[in-house]
């Protein structure tokens, strides 16, 4: 053996190092392939940053919400549907984050590492939303900023989502950045909104009371119209817990809140799941509601908090989820609207599975709350407001330092065979029942009509 | 002895499958090339007849080579089959991306093949290998110096010479001289004087390339120098010393001329430089490679071809996108096998000249492949070197065939008439 032959080991080592690097490169390229391929500069999938090589997005009835025709991304013909789906679909220009055309680009483009990009994606994304109902809700919001959402409280499937202000993706307003009417237009208020809750928060206080004050149903409170700083909407005189909730008596609920103390209200707030920032299956991150009280706060502050008028801010999505849990025996599934994605052959490449929202209200408490909210409607607001739908709910008229109050309505159908919960918030509008309640009523009645027929 | 000498590799030798396997490989290769030809031709009616001529000529030439060297002369031609396969990919890609440049690529492959045959023939004799080393060294240095003086900057490096319509990259041809001179010098006289002379020659070559700002090629030369020096001396300390000196030298140059460093500033940060020249090519390479998936989007359907230097520096990405990542990595694996086969055969070569030359050539191929493939994928800084046999470029193609000749010459089976037993001479 020549001495030089031993030295060949160097070239063999060089080759081995190269092989190791090649294996690392393969691993890196294969494991990141999806991320790389879906970069918005990929001309196979995007045109000017718009995902054009993408399949259809359809609503629950198969109505096309977005599709690609001749290499161009198109949307539904109805301007109201286009506007009501702006936030859900995304604007494709990066202004609206979290639109499903971006977050579900993988499913829409049908990319997979084995076959690479599709020449023309035939994947469809199927939503649980009803486009016509969304458009109706959008119209009900009218010129007010706010949001309406309806979901199946047994499954978490959203059937209606609308958020205003919005715009028609085909006619983006030119003064969008200067006109105050369009302030916050890029945000879907259902997920990103935070509002003073007003009286809807009394449901949380009531939850705390049921769980912590044993004789709450036999107790009476006295309202002479004011209690210190707190002013009531009426002079209720002697009033029971149930009637206090029905008539939204501020004085009684402030007294209950003070009696409970900050800890118990915090506890109920967390039990209701309001403290959670959800990252739901639609790949949307929601804002968590905010409650800032502890034992060092004055009674007045705790009283204000108990009636939803302190520094508390509530996110509509988290409150809708809370309503679902109350309606559904204490448990709920995170509301979602992307049902499944299927490829050309109908094979599902994505399928949503209901995710437990983490809310766990005691079953007895939930049914007591359900009856309380039912009596709000039957004994106080009036069943006639909701037509054929047997509703439970609570209104809120959140007073603000300047401007008209935010109108809230949170509720659900009492009837198990029509298992829908609703949330409606109309900013700077006025009375909760008049604005939010009637908007919620229109949407729920329309949905009921569709379901019955 | 007489009977074993005439052992037939291909036909008439009982028990040997080699001939049959070679024939099958040739058939598969031809089928692949016919399919590729069809795919390219079906997309280009304008240049149909011209391209058809090139493709058909290539396939016919392959079979003529197979007939003459394998069947008539009874030689192993595995290395050539690999080179034919890779060269044909470069021909198809060039024809598909820039049809007007196919002619050059086609001619370059044939010049490369002719050079290969000539070099293998020349190295048949072990006695004359040392004869032309001094004039070759002088010519190599002269050519690089000439390039430095007369070339103009092309894409940041001063490495192209234009003679009428022909443009050549002298540093590619000097690669062959560099290996030849290195192997021949150290083979002949193991004196300090000749070693010193070779060190000066190497420093000259690497220095001139550095001055041309062709850092990728300079690095390839340097790595090859290290390989040759180690194969000759076997002294790991000297190698460490040389590398340390080189690193210090590089740091010194980079400190003095910090603008050079800016060229590599985006290394490992390419996604932050997606829209500027720092990371544009690398990010597109990764994006479009991924887009191809394992099987590719099909030749002609890619988008990386629209990016600058797609068929040269970015060829790996282009192959991954259009022909699939499996093909891309298969090419890399093929080059690895080429290098491993060379280092194995080098053990049984006729003299240490062939061992050194083959190992140096194999090392050069691997280092260049590493700089190319890992450069465009951001594993290493992007230096802009070609992928042997596959990148478009005449000089690079001819040099690749020249390097292959060193691998071939080290394999004792390449010269069956010289071998007494017809078997490998195990020493």
C-alpha cells in the first residue's frame, strides 16, 4: 500500500462533510418548503401580492364568496355580501390581517411538497357562514360602527358575522385614511373590538351572585334611584334579584357587586372565559376582555364594575362564547366559521374540529342563568320583539364620557332545536334594546325563518 | 496471461453483467433524453428544427461514443455516462430558457468531450506527464494576468475575456493547468525547491483571482491547493499552518477592503433582503425550488428562469423547480458518487501523479458544487460559481470534462491494453 493512499482519506472526508451538509440542506428545504412556496413573491401563486392561484371560498349554501377567473381574484356580485365579508376574506393587500385568504393560503393554493404548486388550484374552502344573513346583519348595522354575530351554541359554528365600518373590495374609498367614519375599518370588531359592556356585564355579576350568595333568590334590594355616585335608570323601590336583572337595576347590582367583592367578580369573569385571548381554528387571535379590579378598589369602583361601567372592556367574541356556554349547559366550543377545505376530488385537506373553549360554568348555575335571561325577555322586553323566536338575553346601554352610548345585546334562543346565540354591538347609537336588540332580532328572525323553511 | 488480457467486459464474457447493465443504463438515459427533448420541443415551435438537430446529434454522439469506447475498445464508460446525463440536462435547460444560446452550449459539450478524449489519451503515458508542467504553469499565470489586465468587470468580477463574438472565462481553463502542474510538480521531484515553486504558483493563481474579485473561484483553487499539498506531504501541521495563514490573510484583506464584506452581508439574513440584491436570488431559489415539489412543475413552466443567472448560478433551483427537487438532489448525489469513485480508483492508479490529479479534480468538483448549491440556498455565502456539467457556460462545461479526464486517467481500467492482468493492480 502506497503511503499516498492513506492520504486519500482527506478527500473522502471532504466528500463526507459535503454529504452531511447536503442532508442538512434537504432537511431544511423539505421542512420549510410550505413556508417558502407560500411567500407572496411566488409568481406561481401570487400576482402583485394577491393570491390568485387559489380555489373558491363558498358559504354554507355554496354561494361563491371569492374565486379566481382568468388569473384574477373575483368576489361575490352582491356589494353587501362583498362588504360584509371584507374582514373575513381579507383585502389581499395586507391591510387586513387575519383574512382567511391569507391564513388559509396553504389550503386554498393546494400546495404540497410532493406535487409542488398546482397549475390551477381547484381546492375549495367551505364556510359555515350564510352569506345572505351576513349581508342582512351588515345592513342592520347601517351607519353605526359595531358588529353582529350568530353562532350555533351546540357546535360553535358561526352562521353570521358582520363588522362595520367596512367597504366594498371593488370600490375602496379614497378617503379611507382621513375620513373618521372609516376609523378602525381594517379591524373585525367581533374579534378585535373592546367595548365598555354596560348592563350586559350584569350577567357576569349575576353568575358570581348565584355561585357565591346562597340566598340570592330570596333576597331583596332597595333602589331609590341613586346609591352614592351610581344613578339608576328608574326608582325601583324594593326589588328582587331576578327583577333587578330583568329591569337592569344599577343600584341593586352595584350592591350585589360590593357584597361579592373584587375577587368573586374576577372569578366569575374568568369562569365566563372572558379573560381568554382565543386563537381559534379560523387562525384568528381574539382580544381578551379586560377587568381591572382588586380588593384595594373602593366600593364605588366595585359597584361601577358590577354594572359594567368601570374600566372594564369586553370583547364581543368572548361574550358570545360566554352566551353559548350559558345556553349549552355551561360548556361551549370556540366559535368558528371555516368548516373544511377540499381538493378537486373532494378529499378534505382541512377539517375543523370543535375546540372546547375552556369555559366551564357549573351546570346548575348555567341553567339558572338561562332562566334569568329568558325572563328578561318574557317578563320585561317582551317576546313580541323577537317574533317567532323564543329568546333569552340581556341588553346593555354602555354610557360613555362623550357621545351616545354603545348599544349591546347578548342572547340566545331558548329552544334547543334552534340552538343559536347572538351578540350585537352598535357603537355610539343609544339604547341597547332599541338599537342592538332590534338588530339582533331581525337577524335571528330571518335565520329562524330560513331554518323552519 | 494472454487469455485474461482479452476478457470482454461487454459481450462474450460469461458471468459478467457489466455490459448488460451499461446497455440498460444507456437505454434509460436515452429514453429520459427523448422525453426531455419532446417536452422542450413541444414548447418551442420557432426553434424546433434547430433544437431537434442538437438533441438528436447529442443522443447519436452518445451512442457512437458507447459503441467505440465500450463495445469496440472494451472500456468501462461509467464516468462518461454520468457526464453525458448531466451535460444533456444543461443542454435541455439552455434550450428551454435561452434557445439562442443552445448552439454555444452544444458546441462546448463537444469541445469538452474532445478535450476529454485527448487528455485521457495524453495521460496514457506515465513518462510524459511531467514534461509540459513548467510551460503550462507559465501559461496559466500569464493567462490569469492577461485576464486581470484586459478583462472588464462583469457582474462584479473581472473574469471574462471577449474575442470577437466568443467570450471565455480563462480561470476555468486554468483550473485544469492548476491540477496538472500541482500533480506533476510534486510527483516528479520531492525537493523543497519544487514545493516552494508550487506554493508560489498557487499563491500567484489565488492572488490573481482575488484581484479579479472572483472570490468563489479563488476559494476553489485554494481548497484544491490544500488537497494537493496534503496528498503530497501528508503533513497535517503544514496544512493547518497554511489555512491559518490564509484566514489571517483573508481577514487582513477584508479589513483593508471592507466593501468586499458587504457582498456577503446578507448571508443567513436573506429573507430580510428579499427585495434587494443581497437576498433576491437566494430567496427566489428557495421559493421556486419548494414550488416544484418532488417532481417539478415541468420544464418550461417555472418562474426562476426569469431571474438573473437562472441557468448559471441558480441552476440548482431551476432544476428543482422545473424538474423537481428529487432531480436536483439526484444531480448533487451523482457528483458525490463521481468524487467517491475517483477517490476509490485513485488507490489503484499507475503513479502518484494520477492519484493526486484525480483526488484534486474530485475535490475541486465537490468544493465547486458546495459553493454553488449551498451558496444559492444560503447555507454558504453566495459566491456565484457554476455547478459542474449542469450550469450553462462554455468554459465551465469544457473545464468539467477536463476534470473528468483526471478521474478517468487514474482508473487503471481506462487503459486495458496497458494492464497486464486486465484486473486492477493492487499495490
